[in-house]
C-alpha cells in the first residue's frame, strides 16, 4: 500500500464542465473531514469526495445522481492501492448533461489522473519494542540499528547499567531485527515485546 507524500491537484474540461481534483494524505477521519472542508469550492455546483483510511472509507455524491461521483472517486483510490488518502473532485457545470456513464468516467477519471501524477510513499506497518542494553553494547547496537531501513530509535533513556531504547521497526522484519539484537549483544539485551 501507498499514501500520498503531499497534496496535489489536476483539472480538466469535459463537455464544457470543469472538473478539479484535489488529493492529499489523511492520517485519520478528522483529517479527511478537515481536508474536504478546506477545499470545497463554494461557487461550484458539486464538491464530490471520497477517502480511505485502512478499512474505513466514505464517499459523497453531493447532489449528483447516486453512485456517479463519490464511488468512482473511491474506486480510483483503491485502483492505485492507496491508503490514508482523501480526494475531492469539484465540478462547475458547463450546461451539457453527461449522463450517468459520463459522470462516472468524468469523476473517476479526473481523480485517477490526479492520483497518478502524485508522489507516493510506501506505507510500512511498524511495531514498537523496548530494549534494555548494557553500556558495552550500546554504541555498536545503535550503529547497526541506524543502518537498517525504516528502523528508528524513538526514545533513549539511560539507566544504571546502560540504556533503555524504544524502537519503531517494520513489522515484516521484526523477528529478524530482534534476533540481530540478541546475537549482537550475546543475549545480554532484554527485549520487552510489549
């Protein structure tokens, strides 16, 4: 799965109607609602939108015939394997009716073109662990951990015998990384799996 690195927009004219898609990352439902409120054009005929955050999703046709706007926007999000994303497609009516099929293609297509042009970042599921390590192992362990992709030491607290490190590591590599910690410290590190 991927998410968007930053907000992006794309516009196109279809049979004299202007369609403007604005897409951005959304960490939670409130962020998606705030994005929609911030980007709704008051002078437009329709501000249709969709968002997906994990298993949660919502879409809205904003006065267009049911299923012709919000759902195609959501399908554009899902079709590009995106998560934590919100997309609004605004329409200024140009006087020519597009019909249901035309609306589906216009809303879904504008959203898809916008998302295709966006810079994406891979979503890496993370897990956290606390590791108590002796002073003698601390420098080597921190050096090795910092060289691992997507692995972050989120907190470091010194204790009498060494340090307590809080790690955020990719869930897919958790067992391998924890095995490396055990091997590197010859079993002296105490791992709290939470």
